[in-house]
C-alpha cells in the first residue's frame, strides 16, 4: 500500500509540475498577444481619422468624382483624394497621397468590373469588403462616412447587409445619389430580386446610421435613366430600420443621372451633411474683451457702454 | 482546535448518515456510471471552446485559424459531438438513479424508463417551434430536476410494488410478470400525464418549463449587482450553492465573458488614457468573480485538484482528480462535480463556497487600496484561471502575483476538507462507524 501511495504521489507531483510548466509557458505568448491587441485597439479607438468613402455607379471609372471633389475642396479645406481599385482577381491598387494632418480624406473605391446587374452588384459588394479591410489596416479609422452614386448606393447596401461589422468600424452617415433600389422598375409592385433581398435582410443594417437618399428628376418621373419610384423604393429597406432616413428630390440644371454628382444643390447637400458634421455641438461663443475689460459676447446685441 | 475537532466530527457524521441513505447511494452509483461520459463530453467541450472557437483563448493566442487547415470544419464536428455527449446527461441520470433506487428487480428498468418519460414530460416545449423539448434543460443544468424526478418516481414505484407484491405472491412467475407489467402501466400513465399537465400549466407562466421557473426565481440581472461588493459576494455564494445542488447558478448563466456595459466602459477608458489608474468601475462581477473567483470553474476547483493531489490517500480520489485536471485547466469542472462527487457533498460544500468569496475579498481590498489594477481587457474563453488577471491588466506582473497568492490560499483552505473527505472515504470503505 505504501509503495503504491508513493507511486501515486510521485505521479501527482509530475502532473502538478506539468500544469505549472504549461501555465508558465503560456505567460509570454499570451502577454505578447494581449499587448498587441490592446495597442491595436487603442490606436483604433483614439484615431481621429474619419474618411469619406465614395463608390461610383455602373460603367463609371475611378475618376467619376474628380469634379465633385474639386468643387468641395474649393469651398472647403483641401481634402486628399485617394483612389482604390479592386481588380477582378481581388488585387488592390492604390493611387493618390494622404496629405499630412488630413483626417478626412476622400477615398474612392472602384472596381475593374463595374458592370450593371444584380450578379455584378454581389461581386462588387464583396470586393468592397476587401477594399475596406485593406483601408482599415492601412489607415486605422474607427468610423467613416459614405457617398454612393447610382449603383454605388446598391453596393453600399449590399456591403452593409453582408459584410459590415460594427465592432470593427462604424458608418455614421451615408448619402446615396440617384440610386435605383428597384433597378429600372417604375412600379413598386414589381419588386426586383435585388430589392426583395435587400428588404429581407434589413435587420442587418446598422441601427445607428443616418441615410440621405437623393433623387434627381428631369421630368416628373425620372432623371433620364433611373425612375424616381425606384429611388424612393429605398424607404422599404431603410425606413424605420436605421436612425434617420431622409429623401430629397433635386430638380433643375444638372439633374440628369450622370450629372448629379456635379449638381450644385447636391454638392451643397454633400458639403452640409457628409463633409461637415451636422450633429456637432454648437460652436462655443467667442468672447471679446473691449477696452474697459468688459467681456462682450458678439452674438448678443451690443450695448454701448455708458461712461 | 477543540472546536475544529468537534466540527469535523459532526461533518463526518453528517456525511456518514448521507451515505447510508438508499437514495444517496443510488445517486452515487448513477454518477459513477455517468462519469466517463461526462469526462469525455467535457473534454470535447473544452477543446472546442478553447481551441476551435473564434473567441477561444488558445485559438486567439496561437493564431490557430492560420495554423490549422479546415479549422471551421473541425469546429462544426466538435460542436456536434459536444451536443451529443453533453445535452442528455440529465435524462440519463434520471434513468440511472431510479434504476438503482427501485427495490424490486423487476421494477428497475421499467422504473428507470418511467423516470425518463416523466423528466422529459416536465421539459416539454409547447407551442410552435422545432423542438419538442427544452433542449437546454436536458443536460447538466437539469440535474437537480432529474434527481427530484427520480426520487418521486422511485418512491411511487417502490410503494406500488410493495402493494402488488403482497397481492401477487401466490401466483406463478409467468403470470406475475405479465400482470405486474400491466399494473405498472397505470402508474406510469398517471405519472406521465401529471407531469405533462404540470408542464403545460407552467408554460403559461414561463418559457423554460419547471427548470425555467426555478431559474427565473434565482435569476439575478447583472445590472443590479453593479459595483456593490456585498451584493457581488452574496451572489457568488448563492451561485455556488445552487451549482452544488445541481442547478446552474445565476452567474454561470449570465457569465461566459460576454462584454457587459461596465466592462466596455472600463475598456474604453483604459484605452483612451493608456493606463488602468482611473477606470470608472473597478469593482464589478467581472473584475472580482471572473478574474479571481473562478480558477478551474466555480468554487476554485483547480485548487481542489491540487489539494487532492497533495494530501489524498484514497486512490480513487486521486484518479478522479488526475482525469479532471485537463478540463479544470480550461475552467470546466463538470467531471469533478460528477466524479468525486462534489454535488450534494456536504464536506466539500464549505470550501466550495468559501474559497471564491475569500479570494474576492482579497482582490477587492487590494483594488480599493489602489495597489492592484482591475482586469478590464476582454480575454478569450477557457483562459487558465490564474492568467485572467495577468492578461486582463495587459500583462501586469503584480496581478499575476496576486492570482498565485489566491491560488495558494485556496489550496490551503481546501486541504483540511480534502483530508476530511479522504478520511471519510477510507472509513466508509472499511465499513467502520465514526467515533462519537
């Protein structure tokens, strides 16, 4: 009995030793891993970067938004313009430079295959997720804003419903311009397969997002290509699902489908809602001291000091 | 010392009395049969959680998704195996316990089967849905209900058998068997219908059947625990008591490292400031219980294993502890609960409840004094207990030191009780009476 007990005790000593060795062995790899993770999370959380991601429509190239960016930069501060292209074989090419201290660059994501049709939209949505992963790794931002022209809005929607992960990055505001949510159907009673799929998966849309859907009309029904009814079909997808859904109809000069991104009204809307932050807290009032050391608030009516 | 002697003698007496009960012996036999299944199931569960889940500790730290080809396929396979092995333990237990509890040889199997039917009837899932049963309650979570069911069914079978045996003592063997079986049908049908009606009535009150009712009573929403240390300690004690009974306690249900609001706030504050000095909620269930009160599973069972390996003389105890050491290293203590057993074991109940509370008090005082940083960063599933504090503070060596101190203290607390239990097992096997 005593010998058996000694054997058992020795075995247990070995087991305890083994557990201890494994525990100690785990110390360094897990510490390294945790520190990396924390540094990465910290960089992302504290990152001031908030880019504006632009996606052009079908048959449009990566230079689609050049005029728009120029117009905005003229009136605003100079934002960098970076163009990311995803090839058919998933390769990613980048052109353009990030200007120093620029936290709000324009980044265009375009695709070598920019054809129309639901099947292509699905592929482009997947390529967009690849581009987003690349951009997040490179620029480490935790939030972004989006603009989609025509099919670009559809690609955004597909991306949001199938690839977007709010734990990694958050989309605060999206503007879709002339986006045909029901392709070229002018009646909501004929739902395309894509629209039905979008409506089915609406639960995947981020609840804290704000969407501006802009329709352009040359006449009472369409902007030359996209029926207004198709643009407003977006409400079946987004309304009551995300935080705010706003529809705006733009008419007048430059309201043909391909001219929309240069339309003056739309440029104003983009500047107001996407480039500037409409939800920022009101600017603190400036205080000026006059000669009598009285602080006067310039917003308030000036009262002449009585001497 | 004299008080300790008296106390231990009393405990031994209680244990001895418990072991002499026929029902308790049936539970022991049932657990002994279930142990290998529970062990295998827990190992599969542990490996799946730790190595093959995206949130698993080993998966993350060793980048297993890059190292192991086809890891998601293996994960699916392991998950299926896990459900197969673990989801029906309580059903099996209800059969086995009643099997051993019924007296008459002819009743044993039939009694066991009836117990299974009654137990399932109490876990019926009414209304629309794919499952006919509350699948969550058929595994170890439903063990207490299974034991209760076995007791009731067993007693009724024994009582009925006694009645009928008297009446049928004169008949021939063949007649007896056929008449006896038909007799039982009335008992069986009545029991099952009663159980099903009870379950049906309960479905209007709660979704989870009888088990669900029990849980809704003991459920403690995490928010209400907040950062008040007395509440956290009481909840821990209560949680461990329920686990000891064979139920899943409130902390075990809500736990599993899902980020709570306080934890997210802590993590964000730490990331923004780059240090852990001023997190908003230094005292929470996570910073105390998950970090310092759960080494090896609820009740600091890692310390129990070490204590057994140090002092136990009974070969069986050492064997169980050795077999359970792998899963305990991954914070799963089911094999120990069934194997020793810890469930309904009055001697080991006391350290089971005391050790986590004691450690949490030590941690709480150190955090309050500002000497110890709270654990704020999220860690993977099945992270070894002593490493949780170390990793949660992003590699703070003092936190690691405190963890080891806690582990040592827990082992020290467990030692006398393990010695006592060891003594009891020896005495019981030898058939000796405990000295008065």
